[in-house]
C-alpha cells in the first residue's frame, strides 16, 4: 500500500462501532484491534467530503514516534540512536497495551465506543479542480520563471526514497546560523567586486546541502507572542554586537537570560508607536490599517516598526542584509515579526510590481541618489501608483554640508521620477525629520518632463519579472486601462481580504480553470472549510504557540486569509514554476515573495513555527532532489514546529520516510483515494556526527 502498512478501510455498511464479544476469545481479540484502530482517528467535522476515505492509525507500529506519547523521547546526547529508537518502541508498546486494556474494559461493560473518523477536508467532486493548477505562457498566469527567462526544464523525478538515511551536522563557519545561499564563502571569495553588496546577495551552492544545522547551546522553545515582541531568550540568538552598537538607541538590551527590546530605533528612540502615529499625522491619507495595509521596511534593524504596526492592523515586509548588523533579522523573527535577509544590490527584490502601499526607510543606509537613482527606481517598481515613500534620514533635517548635498540630489531625482513631496516635517519628541513622497497615479507627468531622465522602460521589460533579474535604471509606465492591476487603489482593509480584485476578469480562466473571480472564491471557501473543520481542532495544533507561519505554495493566499483572525502572520511563497498569483495576494492585503524551492530560503534557521505545503513536494521533486528540500524544511522550522503536507499519496509516503529518519513525530497520516495528508512535528533531535569539512 502507499503508506507501507495497513490502513482501515472506512467503506463499510452502517453498523455499530463496537463488537459483541460473547463468542470466543479470538473474536474478542479481533474486536479489540478493530475498535483500537477506529478510535485512533480524529473526529470527523460536520461537513465531510463524500469521498470514501482510507485511514491509518495515528500511532502505527512501524512509526518511530506517535502523537499520543506522554513521555518525550530520550535525547541523542543521552543515548545512541539505536537505544533511542528502542526506548520509543517500548513507550509505544506500553501506550498500546494501556489503550487495549481500557477498550477491553469498555467492551466488558458493554459500553459503546463512538465511530470516530479523521477530521479532514479534501475537495469534493464539485471542487476537484482545486487539485490541479494550469499555467499559460501568454495567458493571465505565466510563471515567474518564464517571466524572468529562467530555465525550468523538468528533470527526471527521483521518487525512490532510500530505506535508511545517515545524518550529520553541517560543518560550516556560520554554525547554528547557517543560511546556505548567503553563507557560500567559496562563491563569495570569487566575486570580482563587492561595491554593490554582491557579497550579501544570494549565491547558492551548486548542490543543496543535506546536512543538519546544529542548535545553539541552551536553546529553548521561543517565548510566545505578544510577550516575544518585548523579550526573547538570549541563548536562542546569543549575539550582543547590536547591544553594543545600538543600545543607546533603544534597539536591544541584555537583561539576565533575556534580550529585551524597548521598542526603539535609530529614528524613534522614544518608541515605535509614537513614530508610527507621527507619520500618519504628517499625512492623514496614509490611514494605517485602512488605506495602507502592506508596508515594505527597507533596512529594518530589529523590525520594531513592523512589530508595532501590527497594533495598527498593518503587516510589514521587513528586510536587511545578513550580518550587516549582527543577527538583526534573526532577532526580528525570534520576536515573531516578519523579516527576510536581503539586500538592495544588483538584482531586483523578489516581489511583484506595484504591490506595496507604503515603503519606509529610517536611516537605512541606502544611497538612493547615486548611479542614476537605480535603487530608488527599484522602489518605484514595487510601490503602488498613489503609494507613499516615507524617508527618515539626516539629509531630511540636518544642515551638514554632506546632508544638504544629498537632499538636493534626492529632490532632483524624485522630481524627475514625478514623485511629489507631500510633507517634510520634524518630530519634536524624537528630534528627527521625515519626508513623505507620493508616486503618481497616471502617466501625464512622465510625458510632460522636459528631459526623459530617468527614461521609461521599454516594452520588453516586464516589471513583474523579479527572480534573478538585474536592476534597471528606468521607470515603467503606469496602467491606464481601468481593468488593469494598478489603475485603482484596492478596497479598504479589511474588505480587500475577501473580495476578488477588480482586475480578475470573468472572461479569463483562473489557476484551477474556472472564471478567475469564481476560482478565487472557490479557493477561499475551500481553505476556510479546511482551517475551520480540520486545522483549528482536528490536528491538535496548539495555536497560541504558533506565530510565524509559511505557506510554501500559496496560490491565491486562501490559507493565509482563513487564518486572519488568529495572532499569526503568514509568509505566502509563490514558487517560480507556479502561476504568478502573488499580485493577488498583495491586492487582498497579505504579503509574500517568489522563491525556488530547489534553493535555500533567505531566512535564518529555526524561524518558523508552522509550514504548510499543499501539493508542493510532488511538483518540486521533478526539478530537484526531494531530500534536500526536506532538509531545508528542517533548517527553517523550529524544534517542536509543525509541518502540514497535502499531496498525492506517493509523495506523502516519501516525505514521511524522510521525516521519520529525522526522528520527527508523526501526528497524522491520512489518505483518501489518491490524495493524502501528513501532519508531523519536528523534535530537538540532532545527530552526534559532524560532516567532514571540505
């Protein structure tokens, strides 16, 4: 069978789910087994798919871990791997014997055992298209890979998983903070120049690593949100350079076994909330949490701005280079604030065009005015027509010769880009100034310029091509057709979350083949049903412990939208070989980025609490080794973090084999016809052996 061991076939005529055990001992035994298997399932939701499911118990005999153990497995430091596996098997056996004893007692007392089924939701017959996505090279849903002219030829799938795995710890200079595509020292040493921060850009190893990243000494489960915004465990991110550099600016301080975050920043020493309100007072139209919902924070520091913008119902994509100020992005993620490691260097950022409502820079150390304004033009690409750029830096309010010169250059550049300065004001509390610029909403200013500098981009230049695309020194024309994305501002939040964008046309097919608005709605209804009927209760997820979530293949962002009432944020990832629906996600007031899952993600290890992979692995294994992708999942997921996989049963089985070898806890493995679900939890297990350093 697909999972490698027996599953209960639930296709049976209506009958009681208990046995009358008055005949022979053999019948009693058979009854006990049947009832035990049935009672191992989770409760069926009120609305269940008409497909007839095939299920297997949560604690199969051949699984190294179970979802029902009360005792944690013995650590690798205390026992050998064989001893550890034996210890767990004995615990499983003991638990099973207890369960059998309890069930026998119920049967002896003629007590009925309820007929329980898995609490799971798959698309029903009318929604079968949700299992398939379509792409068209010239239609409304091209892939990012095609737009960016990246070769995506499918390779031979490597679906045969080895029976056993030999795991070793990575032997790298970055140690517990290893990010393969940002710590490729061999590639960095070969760079001809670092003038444009090339050494901070992605340089992925030719072969993705299959070693495991070690845990920092003394690592503990992260503090829960919202307390984590103010303090984290020092041992989880044991870096103090920022304390030395920025302690006087209220970024971060050491406080016993904690690192404390007072909520300050370079430009808002007296607190982020005052600074956030000061910006809105300077320009009422910004309207945090209504008109302005999605913000890009350039050079974010420890992302306190993004952390406190949550209080105004705003989500912020924060980014900064790795190691520029030691571990700043890692601090942000440990605090439960969205952030990625990235730099404005020689390539476009992995975001679509015209999607951010506001872009913010507070002393972000980016030389916007040099080289024809190339970096500011990248912000122009990503900023919505009518969106605002908030710049808080010394050239705005200081009169030193260098600052005056930079302000003049910026004023000239922004005028030539048709950005209008709508306010320039100084904050008396923080004693800093801000300048707010607004991007135009039509092309009239571009046409009226006396000098076309910077020039308009040619028709060949796709503003949405963002994966491994070099920066351009040009501007893109704005859409004039009222049915084209970017010609109107989105609905105010929160209406934009549930309403299909105005530019999704009924005359064009969506990702799943229905008319695009209907496709959007079907996806949203499906994920609301799955989250409500299954994920909220059926899987046993401790949601208060979940803060950082990633949807590894997001499509329209329906999964994230279904979670919007929880105290979580979701990084929506659109794989480069999937339909480019990321603009839809931003339009509905969510955020995300493009990524190639054959490479490592630009985040530190142990930065996500929950990963969600819907029909991702079966697709990605056609292009690269599935093993290396699971290793990347292990890298970014925190100990005790959880992974939900929905895929075909063959892929589910492959993934399960790998995570079992990592000593992860298999909480649920479920199949229905050709579809399956796997729910697993990462443990703190790490191998003892370290790989040989090349």
